């Protein structure tokens, strides 16, 4: 079971289908194909919603907030503080944009593999 999860995560990191591990998941930056181009796996059965954005944003802010604060406090002039702050924010934004597609692909692969769906209160 662990090998299966690791394989799903690896295929997600490569932006590939978790079923066949060959087909590309995305037709755009964050837009999924309706079906896998290689194995025709239905990709509309799962919805990652805001999960990837939450995980990526939360992770990057935990890492970058202290770095940005230390960077800003380590310089003396106001101009250097502003420049350091802007550089830290831009770097944080770039990391978020790079991490978002793989995290979204990983969550989609895991959802499809485990038949995860929206939570309900019905018993």
C-alpha cells in the first residue's frame, strides 16, 4: 500500500495520470483534461477544490515569513528594507506558482485512487 501511495505521489510530481503514469493531467496551467490522453481515465470524478492552494500557501508562508522578517530586519536603510520585502514576496510568489500544479496533481491522483468525495452528513 505504501508503494502505491509513493507511486501516486511520484506520478503527481511529474504531472502524470496516477492510473497509467503516462498521460499528462493538465491541458493548461491548472486546468485538467476531462480524460487522461493515454488511458482515458475519467478525471472529472474528483475535485481538488481549494486544497492545493491551501497546502501550498500554508507551507510557503510558514517557510518564508521568518525569512522575510529576518531579511527586512537585517538591513539598515528604509529603501533596503522595502527592497528586501519586495524580493521576499516575489520569491514566495514564485515558489507558490511552481508548487501549485504538482500538489494539485498529487491530490487528484490520491482522490481518484481512493474514491474520495465530498463529505456529507448523511448516514
